[in-house]
C-alpha cells in the first residue's frame, strides 16, 4: 500500500464484466492503485474501492469523464483509465510512475501513455493513459478529459492527437499496459460487444470529421497550467486519420450507411417525391455510395457546403449549393450524415420553409441523449 505522503493514483474505468474485474482489479491494487468502476450491463460485487452502477452505458469517454469529475476523489492528482482487460505495468508501482509523471508535468497538465504493448496499432492512440488533474479539470472547456460524444471507440485517438497538439503528451515505449483483448487469444466476443460494433462506424466518422477541424471544442479553460497553450496546427491531418481511413476502407457487405440511404430514397419513391437531393458529400455519402446506384427515384443533385465542390460531379450527379438545389426544384432532401446530421438539419431550414421535406436518417442527437440520461448509485 502507498505511504500517506505518496501521490494518490486511481485506476478508473467503466466495466460491463464483473468476471474481468475480479481477474484484473486485484493486480492494479497490488501495484498501489486505488480503483473506481462505473459498472453497467451486469451488476455484481467486485474488488473496487468505489463502484458506481449506471443503468445504461454512457459510452467509454463519457464514463471516464463521469468518473474523473464526479466519482474519484479530487485529492487524486493522477487518474489512469482504459478497460477491464488492461493490466498495469509489472515493473513499477503506481507511486513510482506518479513520481515520474509529476516530474515531467509538475502542473499536472499532461497525458502519459505506456506504449510497449503495440497490439491493435496502439501506438497511434492513448488507450490506457495517465491523466493529470489539471488536464482533467480544464479540457473541453472544463467538461472532462475526453470528448464525450463517442460511444466506445475513437475517443482515445482524439486524446492522442489533442494531447500531442497541446504539447502535453508523453509516450512511454519503456512501459507496458498489456491489453488482454478478447481478439488477442481468439476468444468469443462478449455479449455487450454487439452494441460497440453497431456504433463503431459512427464513432469513426465522428472522429474523421473532428480531425478536419482540429478537434473543435477541445480548448482547455485558462489557468496557470494552460495559459498560452494552443493546438499545433502544423500537425498533418492526413496522419491523424490513418486508422480512420483503414476502418472506412474496410467496409464490405454490411454497410449501415448504404442501408440507411437506400431506405430513405425508397421512402421518397413511395411518396412520389421526384427528383430529390442528397445533402452531404462527406464520408457518410462516400461510404454509402452504393445506395446512389439505380435509386428508386431520381437523384437530381448532391448538396455540399464546400464552395470548391460546386460545379463538379460525384457518381455523375451534379454537386451544387443549397440555393442552387432550391432553384433546380428538388422535391425532397435526404441528409447524408451521422456525426453532423444535426448541423445539416439546421442548415436545411430554407427547404422546410418552402414546404420541401427534409429527411433525417438518424434520430436527433439531442433527443437521444436526453432519453438516455443514466441513473447511478454508489457503493464504497
């Protein structure tokens, strides 16, 4: 156990598997970490200092934010996060690594990622980071250490690049957090994994879109630790999306974006809406482009808000502005987006003002979030 004067370090994660917690958490505690768990999916006793039950999974990033802001005591200068299949570095105690962290980041505005275990291309993201208290308290305008809109994956990719862009990232190839992922040993996927797979492409597309904006909204509150920091705009956006591109190129037969577009186009045909416009020339449309081949109603144009695309053609369909689409007399507009669908819906107000149906492929994000507010109970 750490001495009374040793830095207080917590391992704080969401978990849907009591079995994994019983296997992994004692190892963390033996290395001197205290443990906080946001438990969901299956309720059971586990060896944690604090266990919080949530009646839904808030997503990995938001779970970490909840744990860091509301559950782990503020006396903790450092929080380590990750998953219930992650093991601590076997050669150092929590206090030894905390001392190293505080020597590198004395103001605690920093992220330290062990990278000796390279499984699942882990050197391109921060899947099990040490997070300093100043990082936790200031990032995303004080909302938490991670961008909370991701469901499960890709928030760790954003963390890597945001921390790197703010000159607050310490990569540690000399340290190992072994990731005992079920795919590593060819084990069957856990029951809860289906929800992760269903949302992974949405998370990937959200990451892809945010990378193009320099991860807008990441900015920390201004404090002594953050004053004068700004994101390094010289970082190559192409490098940021290497894994995202690989994920999107991996789409094969099961393409949810193509299914969603096809269903919307068929709905327009059944309502006699001809011709229609597709709004959005981004990754969602490009991934789901098979739906644009032999549609049941005529697609007159693709609307895009990037002036550079106007006057070009995509899949032999003219790319136009919103004003031009109105002039062309389209009878309906299908929004082709996931992560930014709310934004396209707002920009499409001019069509609704003219009585032209605007069709969403997904539920409004605000409505989904409002209906999924978790209820938690805490045991210590």
